[in-house]
């Protein structure tokens, strides 16, 4: 239906495209979908905007970035401290919890900036509704860039009519959202920075249901205590995606969309594949996983000092949160090994500008969409072929 199509369009744009950003040098080769349209053609005007799109690095810039990453990786965090960061990853500092509860996060944290705005684990807060209204009007090229075609929509939303709760799954038990015909899961919901803008859309889209989880119980408490939270169309729960044996509060193969936005980078690299494999099982055939995260040699990676490197391209911040920086090939390998098919897999390079301080920063993100094949049985040989 038109409502479902509009919902998918808004959801994809809202959750994958963080900000209205802008680029540096005009490129002869553009991405296959719009990732912004502000192109810098006159270098003298670089400080007229905060961000420039479709950045192309020179060979010298690429070499300098590799050199910085090599230098800041020479001294590794000691093994006992690495174990501590792994153990304490679930802890939400009491001070930060109070800041979220009282709305006293500083203006700097409420801006749509260059860090992880979707996860409480990275300590950022986004004003969701204002962000939505400002950046994602119906005519936005960003929205159009994530529009699925009609066949995909039909496949994603297909559901037997007239069946009662649980029948479509061949089960008799009830579970949150069992009556829904379209189900979404946001992994790593934090304090709900993207949950509530999504719920605003869900309210006008009958038959939809949102699951959202975080491994910090304090974050989930904040989501459930929010005035916009309603169990009729949302279920927030505590969950550690790294624990393969931990059941989800719903059966496998029922989800139409999974949002994995700035979450996988916080997980130890040795556990990433297991996490992706488990999430893939939750998708119904034709379901889509939407992914956005940090890319290799992003400014955030190059700024780390010696002694913050946990392992290759994996770092710990001053507040104890961890971050990994991906390549496009790494992302492709993980999701195809999990049995998903590439729909989109892009490197989003941009030039971010601090106009006041006259500072230029090269940002890199990976943005992807992977789909579960409509066939119920996955052929492992196919996952080795690049689409």
C-alpha cells in the first residue's frame, strides 16, 4: 500500500542517513544512490557550509591516513584493561542516566554531529522530531535514495490475511507484536533517540510494530518511561546480541527490517560474525537489514592517541566505549557469510568543516542494505560470489 511504501521510505532515510551533509572535489563517479548533493566546486568556498558530499581522497591523503592509523596502533591497551572494557560495556554511568532523564544534556550533545547519535553507549543525544522535520521532508533526495521498489515492498509486507495471532508462524503462543503484519527491530536503541521518531511514523501506519533492544538496562528503562512509549506498537527489552544462547521475545524469521546503526562497531571483532549470523535468522525471507557505521580512516580513528588501540582498527575512547572502523569488503563478507544478499554497500566519504575554527575533517562511513533471500534454503556457495 501507499502508506507502507511511504513508511519504508521514511524509516530507511531516518535511520541510515544521520545528517544533511555536504563534499570536497567533484567526482566523475557518483554513488549508486544519493548520499547528499552538496558538491564543492570552488575550494575558496569550503567554509561556507558544515559538510561537503561525495569526497574523493588523493593518494597523498590516503597514505597520510594509513600512516596515522599505524602510528596510533603501535601501543596496545594491556590485556587486563581490555577485559575490563568488555565486562563494563553494559554499565550506564549514573550521572549520564540522570542527564538523559532530566533533559540536561548539553547543546553540544543534542546536535546532529559526527559521532554516534543513535546509541546511548556513545553518549550522544538527538532531538529526533526536530531532526526528522528538518532533514526528511517528503521531497528530500535523501528519502528518495532509500525507496525500495514495489516488488521489494510487496515481498517484505506479504502476510496471510485473516489469520490470528501466531498462526502465520505455525505457533499457538502469543508474543509482543504477534498481530502485526510488518515488524522492525532496532538493535542498540540507547535512550530512544531514533525510536521515537520511528514511532511517530508507526502511529500512522496500521499493522506495524517496533522492537528495540539495548544491553544497558538503564537505557531500556528510559525508553519505556518516555511519554511516547506505547506497548501497543513497541516493545523495548534488554538484550545482549553477543549472547547466542539468549532468546529474543519473538520467534525467528518474523522481522521485515532490522536496523543496525552504529552498533556493530562497539562489539569485539571476534564476536561480530556471530552477531550478524543470529540477526539474519530473525529476518523473514525477503526481509532487509539496514546498516550504517564507521569507515576505515575516518577522522575519529585518526584522532586516537597511542595507548587507546585494543586491536587492529579497534579502539577505546576516554569514556570506556569501544569503536571499530570498517571497510566495505569487511561488511560485505560478514553479511554474505550470514546468508544475506547485497542490495547496497557504499563508502560514504565527506568533508566536515568547523567554520568557526577553520578546521577540515575527513569523515568516512559505511552504509549498506542486505536482504534475506526469498528462498528458505541458503546456498553457501552463492555467498562467495560478489553481487
